[in-house]
C-alpha cells in the first residue's frame, strides 16, 4: 500500500508543483483524491497505470482541484475500449452540481458520476469501492460547498485510516467525527504560514494555516501530519518554517509533501 502525492501546489501550477492530486494505492487498485491540471502527466512520471484507478473523489468545485478530470476520463475510456478491458470502470464522486452541470457526454457505463449529499455528510454515510471505504466531512471554505475526505484502506487484516482536508478548515462537527474515528494520517492544506499577516490572508481567503493543520492533527491524536497545497508565494527557504511552526503544536511526525513524493503505508505504524 502506498500514498503518492501527484500534485502539491495551490491555485495555479508552478515550475515545481502541479495542482492537487493524491493517489492511494492498495496492491490491486487505486483511489484518487482530487484531480488538478496535469494529473495524467504526474501519473506517467510516477509509473502508475491509470486503469488501476477505481474511483476519483473531488473535494470541491474550484478548478485547481478538478480541471484534470476530463483528459483523464478520455484516456481511461480509450484504454478500456481499445484494449477490451471489460472489467474496468471508473466512479467519480463530487459535490452536488458536478455530474449535472458538467458535460454529461463524459459519463457512461464505463465512467459513472455520483454527487455527495450534503445532508449525509459528517460521517453519516460511507461508500465502499473495492478495498477503500470513505465518507465526506464539511469544510469551511467560503461560499463553496467543500468537503474533507476520511478514508479507510483495507488490506487483508490491516486498515489504514487517513483524512484529506481538501481546502479550508475542519470545524466542530468535522473535528468531533475525526476524534471518534481516529485517523492515523492527516493530509492537510497549508496555504499559509501562521504568522500574523499570513494568518490574516488565510482567514480572508478561507484557507488553512499551518497552525490550523497542526491543531487538527493534535486534537484527533493522529500520528502523521502531511502539509500540502503549498502556495507559490513561499520559496524553498520558507519550507523549514512550515515544519517548525507545526511542530510547536503537534508532537507527531510532520512532512511537507512534494510532487511525486510517497509514503509506503505498509511501513507506517498506526
């Protein structure tokens, strides 16, 4: 089992970071969380066959989190049809409006689209796809309907639990649910450091600071915090601040995701 960070940037791609895409893989299949521009290119670089992807979960309808989905669908369908892969299909899960608003010609027996129900968020409903089980939790991200995704990866007699924030801040009901299910790994956007001016900008733009990410990891007793969605406003020299600021709050392991970095989940002690 492994966790691959395909894209770790924010808003627009930079020279060093593509847009959000996180791949969870068991032995036989994968699940993709968000699908930013360039996801297919990153899959190729990572050596991942796209037909291994069983489902894609979109956290919210900001373009940097889903503009890569249509070329990925085109390639998936072409592979299935030309190679006669009759056992392959792709399920897409997204907030309301995605399946009905965007081009329905993309959806068929090969690619099916499902929308989240806001009333069934906060862990009231789980979806099982192969070796993955997930639910969606409301995030505070301005006026867009945004969700974090709690995932359980099943592999024989072992489970790995993780939470991916998407964009925004996990508020009371989200935090209380995560305290109950106890994710081992928190993957959280950290668009801003928590210095005064940065924190003010984060609040104005409905994004999270490093401190908010670290506080969530601490409050739910996680073991690992991975910071992602790194703004291009920060240079390489600034990245050490992300680690040090998070470690002031959270005592577990803290990492900054970089494109094509991975975590071997088989080696994670949870």
